[in-house]
C-alpha cells in the first residue's frame, strides 16, 4: 500500500510539472497600437519605453546596433519593460523605409526595422550620389510613384525580397494611404510632444530630455526596475 501511495504521489508530481505553462517569450510578442506604432513585449509591463526613430538618422542606426540585444535580453524578456517604436519622418526616403517596415504582419516589423537600421550605411549612399533627375523623381508625382522611385534607386526592393516579399506586395504597401497617414500622424504627435530629434525616448509618458544613447537609457531603465 505504501508503494502504491508513493507511486501515485510521483505521478501527480510529474503531471504537475508537465502542466505548468511555458514562460511567455515577451521578445517575440509584438502588437500594434491605436496610432499604428509597434509595441514589443508585455503590454502590462511596469515600465513603458517609447522610442521615436528615423531611418535616415545615423544616430538611430548607431543606437540600434548598440542597444538592440541588451535592451531585449535584459529588459523586454523579463516582462518588466515594453518598447514602443514610433516614427518621426525626416524626409521622403525615411518615409519610404517606414512604409516598408510596416508592410505585412506585425510580427515581421522588428526584423525589418532592425535590418534597415543596421544596414543603413550600405543603402543610404544614393542620398549623396543621386543625380538631379533621380532626386526629382523622389519629390514629384503622386505618392506611390515617388515612393516606388525611391525604393528602386535605393535597392529597397532587393532588401525586401530577401525577407520573403514579392514586388507586387511591396508596391501595394507603398501605395497604402492609410498606412502613410498613420506614420505621418506619429510624426505630428512627436512634434506636439516636444520631440526635436531622433532617437528620442519616453519612459511612462515622460520625455527624457538628456538621453540620446544606450548608456544613458540603460541607466534610466535600471533606476526604474
């Protein structure tokens, strides 16, 4: 009888362990806010970080290279910090990239966001070398025509195709006027909130006026955890 009771307890313990849910992978959790920005991590995190970013901003590219891994592994993964990426559009090229990173399912955003920022030094060269004819194509005509010209001249079609996008899908996204309004709306909101440059950061709704790089942001986050 004692052996039966011990065996039953062992089985119950095994079943209890098996029934425990796996920890939530907050790094892979991405949702879209009402304004169209992308939120990574626990929506109910104690600390809510928001970043305004521009894809043609070299400081944003440097920040992404330095901060992406420690921010996700040390903060987002714990569920204690969420990160919201918002757009502050600086120029037509920046707008084109923002339209492309927003193309497709929300789960694809962060991979594209990282790819364009980390690879910025490679694709941004036409901004300095383009002919006057090319530059006119970027600023004349309807929105979709202008964005397609930029995508072609900067090699964006090839970048997107590496991530499984077909040209027809890319063109549909570049012609998405609702998406454009959401992105421009985030820029207007940034200006209303007093954002003057990128990257800029908010923690729990408060603009960090003295924080522009990863060491400063890391210090701010550590003081709140």
